[in-house]
C-alpha cells in the first residue's frame, strides 16, 4: 500500500480512506452527501492507508495494517483532505479500529 496522501500519521493515529457501502450507492432514494458523512447510523468502513509508530504497541499483534479494510467506531476521528492528492481521509485513534474484515461474500 503506497500512501499518496501527503499525510503521515504519528503516535497512535491510523490514516483511513473511507469507503461507501454498495447499499448506499444503489438505492432509489438519493441520500445527500452531507447526510452520508454525518450519519451515526451508517457503518463506518475504511481502508487502512498508514499507521503511526505507536499503534497497538501494547497488544500482541496489530489490529490492522496498511491495505486492510476495517470498521471503526461511529463518528471517530478527524476528516481531512490529503495535501498531495486532494482525496478525503479520516485520521482515527488506533483504539477506534475494532474490526478487520477478512472475507466478504462474492454475491450481492
């Protein structure tokens, strides 16, 4: 995983690129972007782009590493734009990562 964001997380910070769920894309009702970003009822899933040097230092193994897809706590972290690529990212505390997705169904 190459970090092209121009952001380098420090300490216990995890840099995520948030992903949109398929169910959110293919609905008959158009959900405004500001509602998608601010809703506390929608699963918060993202791809780990980079991790700070102190992430999960007190655990047996890391909860996630760059390239993994994870679920984070609702409304966790700080949204920011990558200065190098202009994409939107979320910086969260390592403790806000509570699930790594290891396998998904191939059917809808």
